[in-house]
C-alpha cells in the first residue's frame, strides 16, 4: 500500500472515538445496585452478557417460580455482548463448513436446531418487546479473488448435494454486485434466512429488562470471586456479600472460569471494528445494499460488514490478535495500527465512498476454543453448568447454550444433551510459550494462504488432520 494512499485513508480516522459505537446509545439503562450482604436463590447465574441473560430469562420462562439471581462484574452488556458486529446467526457450529467437518452425522440436526433457535430469538424479541433493531436480512459470503469464487461455487454444489443448501443461493459477480456494489466482489453465497442483524447492546439491555420483569434479581458491579460447595448447594463470594444457591450457571466466556479446569479450553482473541458516519442518500445509492444483508468475505483473514439502523457501515475483522499469556486488559481494546489497516481495506472495497469518515473505532476480546464453537459441561456433581468458546458467533448461539446449561442442571436427556457436540469437549490449549507460538504460526500461515490462492502449508494441513484447522 503506497504511503500517500495510507495517509489519505487514515485521515478518515481523525475524529474516530476509541469507544464502541453501540455502547454510546442514549437509551443505555442505569446499572442495578451491587450486592451487599447475603442472598439465597435456586439458581445463580454468573455473567451479564448474552449467555447469562438468556439463561436467567429461560430459567424463569421454564419455571416462573424458580428464584433466580444474576451477578455481573461490571455492567450488563459492557464486554463482547455490547461490542460485536450484531450478526445473529442460526449456525451453532461457527458456520456450516466447521460443523460439517466436525459433526457430519449430526449436521442436519444441528442445522435444524440452529434454525429453530433463531426463530425463537425472533419470537422473544416480539414477546418481550426487545427494542434492538432486529432485521431478518440474511447474509452474503462474498469472494474477492478468483480462486475464492471457484471455491464458493464448489462449496455450494457440495452442500446442495447433501441437502444443506435450503435458503442459500449462489450469486455470480453480476448478481452479487446487484445486491451490494463493490468492484472487489466476484461471487457470493446468499443465505436468505439464516442471519439477522441487530443492535447488540440494545439486545443485552432488553434482555436485562425482560429478566427484571420476570422477577430475576440482577446485581451489577458485583464480580463473583470464588465458587465452593456449601452443604447441599453452592456458595459464591462477592466483594460485599455472598450468594448461597442450589445451582449455578456460568456464562463468563472469555473471563477466567470459576471452574479452574475449564480455563485451559479457551484463549482470548482481540477483534477490532470501525463505524462510519451515516451515509447520505447519494452515498447509499452508490453502494446499493437495498436488502441490508450482513456481509463477510471469504479470506482466512476476513472482514465482516453491515448497515446500522441509521445507515452507518460497521466494518470489522481481519486482524485477530492474541496477547502472550492470554491476558485480557483494557489497553488492548485500542489498536490504531489495526484501525489504519481496516480503513484502507474499507476504501478498497468501496472506493465510491472515499471522503466518508469514521466516528468510532474499538476492539475487545472474544473467547475461542480449538473447535471454534461452544462447548459445555458440569462440575460439582452436576450443581454447576458452563458454556464457553463461542468464537465470535455467540449473538445467536448463546441462547442455545443457555438451554443446554439448563438441561444439564435439570439432569435431563434432551435432543440437545444427546448431541456429540454437547457431550464432547475440544482439545485444551497448551501452556505458554507453546500456545503463543502455535497461534502465531497459525496466523502467519493463514495470511500466507490468503496470498497464495488459498493453498494451505504443511502446518495448516497438520492442524486440519488434528481437527484444529483454522478456516476463518
């Protein structure tokens, strides 16, 4: 990239605020008071992101008489649940390709459960009046290289042959550019029903309000410090008090699990995004995008992008940054070198929008595991359940994970708990320095594959054989 072009594009960042656009909404609710003193309940939910909120809400919907408490260490929705791109996907497996590679015998059931889960989210949005800009727009995976277009066509033929292409359409270069006008687009796969767009922070705030309306007691600025057995149940200590409970559901995801043995299964990866100023009518017309789909490109180092309700463009992805030792720190949320890179990529994709400015630039940690989709389990003789490892596709899948945790706590055999995906765990990550070395080598190899027509080197092929193959 020429220095003059870089300088021109980085000017678009001169007024960008280093805070998540979604969390600056004037409708943000006041936090609930912190817990002081002792509490007792039937079910304690730890974590005020989507995972914990859906668990608390579904627990009350299953049994309105159940006494439920939710603890959040800071404020509901402040972390990944309020900072993501707002892509609410039906997939429970981080995409069909990952699911088909790992659970080929279950993939039709997993796709069915995922579609049902997304329908149930849409129904909950209506039932509870969740004002979160929910739009069932679908998503287009776009190819920006000739080899990617060929791979998309082959992939469509493969899934169509397996009966997995319902609602999915292959678009050639002209067809995809009719949907969204970019000179870089060479083909696309349009999933018309499997993804919704929404305002991620508003979803979290709406779920909090729905929980409160059903009688869940929510305490914010109340971190859970430790977990231990207490008589027939469990006890969790907080800075100013304690909760005694029959059962616990852990929805802490990227933050250290209160069940120590679970910690080795996840690592934090930092993801970054930009948000533009609102497009004028002329700018929007130059791009098209009349159907407002979410988009993502097909490279290993990929971008995701979508329109907000007020016609801004969110543009994120590409860099996925792992810090040595798996540290989660506030200073990692801001990364100007990645913002500059993303700005250059944005104007390459949409040269007709040159001159548009970015108003917000931010980042944050997501949790990933070695199979890139959620895993589940119990501890303390079945009195504690957990779900983690959503790898960036948790906006929709966390609701399914909440149902799984509640099934596990109830000791029920259901169509969810019988899944191999639920019964088995991914491989844990090795200790440092091996984790950092392996992740760095994998990231380098993925970038190299992108620049060599998708050809995977020996390292990536070895990871594929071990079931650790990164494909996104």
